[in-house]
C-alpha cells in the first residue's frame, strides 16, 4: 500500500469516526454542509440529537453505537421533544396530549436581539437537563467547567452538590447561611429565649437537655425536639446535638493527599431511643440549622457532598483544600482515585477537578456515562462555541454558527 492510499484510508476512518460520534465536531460539519451557506443564514444553530436505544437509569452511554441520531438546523424559538427514540423540534406553543406521547426535553429561545438560549422553564420531564462537560469547546480548544457554589454535578448516576467553595475571587460565605437541600426536616417543637432559667435552676418546669441536663435556652442554642421522644428525653440543645454528631463523623485518612483532601462518611443518624432518623438540616420558624458543621480552612477550598437518592443511605463529603498553586484531584471508581466512588456507572478515572489560576475546574476523562452539570434555569448559547446538553438518554450537541463572511462580489 503506498503512502497516498494509507493516508486516504486514514482520513476515511477519521470521517467515519466523526459521523458515528455522539459528540461530533459540528463546526467542521457545517463547513462542509452546503445547507449552511453564508448567503442563506448568518446566525444559526446546528444541532445533532442522539438517543441511546437503551433506557437505563436515565443514562447515556457515550461509547455505545446503539444510538439513533438526527441533524437539525434551527433559526427560531422552538421546543425539543422526544417521542420514543426520536427527537424532534416543534413549535413553541406545542403541548403534547400526554407524557406517553412526547417528553418535552427543553426549549430553544431566540430573543428580540437575535441571541439564543437553552431554557428549562415549564419542562416537566422527569429528567433534569444537564450540561455535558466533555463537549464544551470553542473554535480552537476544549474547555473545562468552572465549579460554582450550589452546582449539582453528576458522574454516571451519582450526584454531588458543590456545598461550599472559596477561592481568591470567591470570598468566604457566612457559615450561618444554610443552603436549601433535599434533606430538611421541620423541628416539631422548640424552646427559645428561656434565659431566665439558669444553670442552678431546680428545673421545676421539667424542661431540660437530654444530653447535658441544662435548661438554659438561647437563640444560638435552643432546646429542640427532633424525634418522637417525650418526657425528660424530649429536648436536646442544638449545640449538644451537633457535638454528638461530630463525635460520630470521623474523617477518612488519605495518605497520598493527607494535607489537601479530607473525606467524611455520613451514615444516617437516628435517635437512640425512638429510632427516628435525623435530617441533616432542621427548620424551625423559617430558620435553618445544620446538625453538622465542617471546619473549613482559610485558603481556597471546595466541598463536595454526595446526594443520596434514597433518604436512608449514607452520603460522602469531600473537602478539597489545595496546598499548591495548581493541583489535580482525580475522581473515579479506580483504587488510586483521590475521590473514590464505588458505583458501576462511574468509570475508573472518570473526571478531574483541577485547581488552577485560583479556580476549581471540572474536566471529564472520556468517561463511559459522562460528567454532567445540572442546568437550573436558562443558559446563553455563545457564538461559535460547541456545547451539548443531556436529558435522560438523549444528548443534543449544538453549535451556534455565526461567522462574519466576507461580502459577496456583485454578480455581473
Ligand atoms: Zn445540652
Ligand atoms: Zn427519640
């Protein structure tokens, strides 16, 4: 075989691979696609919708070839829906008659200024919409995702929340501010501001802490009732409860990352008497209390917390506190991962969290089921960038094709 043939074959294989890939290089496709000739349209969305033919835990297998795909060009607002294995665009006012008929995945909005957005408002799909980290790129290079406080990320089917984050540009949060989460329980009864009761009180009211037997009660340290117990064990001080929980949550040592990574396993806590499970956050009169506070360092840090799908399972908390200007935290199922996740849907080296230039950046490591960041509301579609979103087993890659073309010569 001469060099020329070998090269041609290589090119053919490349093209074949590109055609098959669920995350294609859409700007390349656009260049070779006569449909997007400059004369026709100057700012258009090119989309490839790919659906995995299997329906498994709302996952998309980025390695599977058992997919159905379709290319669509859009230059107006519309809805993206899935009917069985097929994804389509429909008008903005379209309403499916039933959920069986079609699932509304998300909407494309084109505003008065001609800017495009991906919008999740009024979407009732059971699956959230996710940004596909590995698909992010501009004209010249791949991009990674900068983590923000409150972000929900998903590796395979395992979800994490960025519970807290501090960098040179993102200042420390008020530790008293409790973020909303999915594990909040109302405190059924609590006693406040009972400061006239002092330590030496003979405690004729019978109200006292089951832990320290004190009856003093302040706004910072109320006596609360968080279980079904009654009588002398009904109340506990918030601070006494926290002390008890802290004594039970032990950090897991990581020899390799001793100085810069702490892991905690949070098993379910329950009342030792009535066996009621304690939620991690308590609410009383619109005030929130965490029953476990982490000691956070002064420098840059990022705290990840796993989100349990079942209320009673344990969760993991990871505190990354880099001690060098740039460093990597490897996340995966493999034994040598810094943040190790034992779930079959997580690849051996699934993702990396890189600390560099004072930012925590999330990067996918071509994992089988992808690294995703939840889209909470609406995101702008940047000109000449490629990106992708995933809803359940469907991935939509999009590229906003908006080049300034040289003016055409007038026809003779
Ligand atoms: Zn107490
Ligand atoms: Zn109890």
